[in-house]
C-alpha cells in the first residue's frame, strides 16, 4: 500500500509539474526576433530593409515612460502596422510600411520586450532624430 501510495504521489506530482512547467515557459523574444524579424531588421546600423533595433528601442524609450507602456505600444503596432501609429515616420517613407508579421499574442509581447531591452543610450535614435521628432526630446 505504501508503495502504491508513493507511486500515486509521484505520478500526481509529475502530471502537475510537467505540463504546467511547459506552459509557464515564456517565449524567448530573441529567438522570435532571429526567426521572424532579423531578415529585415539588423540590431545595429547599418540597416537592412528596416530601421535597426537599437535606434528604434531608443525612440521607444524616449516616447514612453515605462516598459509596460512601450511594450504595449509596440505590440499594438505589430498587431496591425499602421503609419499613423509608427514612432519613426521617416522610416515609413524611407523603407515603406512594415508588413504584418502574424504572431501569437504572447510572442508579440515577448519580442516587444526584447526589443525594448535593446535600448542603448550611448547611441542616438537614428538618422534625423531630433529634427522632425523634436517633440520626443522635450518630454
Ligand atoms: C519584411 C520586413 C520586415 C520584417 C520581417 C519585420 N519588420 Fe519591423 N519594420 C519593417 C519596416 C520597413 C519598418 C519601418 C516602417 C514602419 O515603421 O512601418 C519596420 C518598423 C518596425 C518598428 C518600428 C515602428 C515604429 O513605431 O516606428 C518596430 C518596433 C518593428 N518594426 C518591429 C518588428 C518586429 C518585432 C518584427 C518581427 C516580429 C519585425 N519588425 C519584422 C520591416 C520589417
């Protein structure tokens, strides 16, 4: 009976731990970037066919006070790219509007968090930053 009980407990614990462990794994933002974004976005300048990540992240940091707000705005842009939502309007005219990259909600959030974390204040916000976008600097 004791053996039976402990076997039951082991399998109960395993069935609770294993699936929830797998589900709790947050998607890896960097892996998503490498898979779905890096074909167009480089991390550092020079650009491929889209603005590089670090200057973009810097823009998001200048525009939004908190990571939560910045990530929400970026995820919203990714859900439905729209020139009216883009922070970098010059990039829209230079590269064209980003096409929709279909991703599950949690991947959109994870990759936006990764993007946000690439912030590097030692680098600027990209070409033309502070010119047409001066309102960003005055906040
Ligand atoms: C087919 C090329 C392409 C792919 C793939 C791509 N992008 Fe873009 N992305 C662009 C271009 C072009 C722009 C600049 C024009 C614009 O803002 O729409 C851009 C702009 C952006 C911006 C800035 C929007 C703003 O506020 O100005 C973010 C953030 C972004 N991309 C994130 C991503 C993420 C995250 C992925 C992967 C899930 C991704 N992109 C995949 C082409 C691409």
